[in-house]
């Protein structure tokens, strides 16, 4: 079941300026520009069909040593983001769940 207005996007598409790299343990592509990566496998697929839940098991994790003090960008939900402290409101740009606002 898809949410109203949902569309699948290729997150490594050129407009995002991200580089896809192969994972060591999983088939899903990783993003080279991330300073930390956790590769996960679905631990229990019995919950996928009835509840759309994907319990995950971390199978590998690492950080990029060339980025010793990366800036953090957090999505806090509802179009609110935090950039190493200050809060940025982008609710007007969050179109997927506008019917909930």
C-alpha cells in the first residue's frame, strides 16, 4: 500500500549529486558521501506483509576517517531539520504528507 502522493525516487540520481557504491554485506547501494554507514539485513520478513514492518539487523558499520568532524543534518519530521544546532523549518517543501498538516 502506498501513501497518497508517494513516488519512488532514485536517491543516487544525478540531481542529488550522490555517488552509489557497493556494500560489503548487502546488495543495496550505499552513498559514498555519507560519513557513517550501517549495512543492515531484514531480520524477520514475517512482519513485512501484514504490518509493513522491516526489523533490521546491522551486519556492518564504519565511518569515513577523512571526515573527523562532519556536520550533522537531522530530519526531525514534519519538515523540520536541524543542522548542528540551529533548527530549519521547511514544512512548506514537505509535500508527501501535506494532507496531515
